[in-house]
């Protein structure tokens, strides 16, 4: 077992989770000694999805099962949570209820930071914005959404609150629209508006992953909720400098 500089990615099979693994693998062995990729079924991970790097370990784990996460958190510097449910009940279990499991397991193992990939506009103050209405609707949660008052965005927001209450050090990242594209597609900008920051301009999953990896160890990002978007008029960078967080403040308790 590695003794330091270990990073865990929950949901490494997904688009942004896989990009997080790639960004971590780009770091030197002195910065990142092991990358634990936690997925429900390791046999389902395509051979070409993750970097062919001996530091990358594909491990079986379930975000909704405390013990299955706990065993992978030992010696972890940070845990990235990029898993997301599909359909009402899985969204409820993964995006909301597993946040208590995540925070408590990380606390027990002494994890320095949990980085949660959330979504812009989850705050209920944005309830009348058309995109939030759509993402919160049964079109996303499926048929079960018609018999429950809360949709995906509501459940994600409640998950954020649950994570904060565990007492585990965290960084919550709220990107706007995500799409597949290359690293350094555009300059990433960060703010704290609880709204459509920078118009919610879309960002590549690669760029969002780069921001998450940087924020995981940045002092200014500790216990902060941060919205990020892209500035398409500005050139991006493959490595995002922590100075982007200079204006970021910790959440009010």
C-alpha cells in the first residue's frame, strides 16, 4: 500500500471522472504516487479508458456502501467524487444520500480533502431558471420523478449540505454545461455567485478535471463552494494556477 500522495476517484468510469484520472496521471510520481479508481464493476472499464500507468489502480467500490469506500481511503490526500445517478432513486442514493457515507468515511480515514463535482444552479434560488427547471424535471429523473416533489438539482443541493455537515474538509465544484473536448480549450474562470456564474459558459470535462485536481490541494479552496465556467475568448492552460482562487472565500458555517 502506498504511504502518501494517494488520490481516489469515485466514478472514474464516467466522462469527467476519467479525465480526473488522466490529469492526476500527468503529475510526477513525487506529486501523485497512486491513483485509486473506484467503480462498481472493474471488469466493465474499457482497457483504453484510463491511462496505462502503473500508479492507476482500478478498484471495486460502491458510493452507497460505507465499508466498500472505507478500505480505499487509507492514506488518501484527497478523494474526488464524480459519480452521478441515473433515474430518481439512483440519483437520490448517489447524489444525495451517499454524501454522508462519503464524508464520514473520509473523516474516519483522515482524508485531507473531499472534492465533490456538483452542478451550477443547484441552489434553489435558481428554481425559475429554465435550464434548472429542465434538469430538475422527470425528463431527467424518469417516471418516478412524477410522484416525487424533488428533482435531480434539488437532490444534488441537499447532498452538498449533507457533505458540509459531516465536518469533513471539502471543496464543492459547480461547473456549467460540460462537453467532451481537449484540455486547455478555453480559460477557466471561477466565482461564487450561487447563480449562473459567467453565464454558465460550457467547459470541457478535461478542463474541469484540471481545475478539480488543482483545487484539491489549494488552501483557498478548502471548505468552499466554487462555480466555474469557461471564457471562450481567452486561451486556456494545461495547468491551472492556484491564483485563480485568490478571491474565493470559505462557505459561511
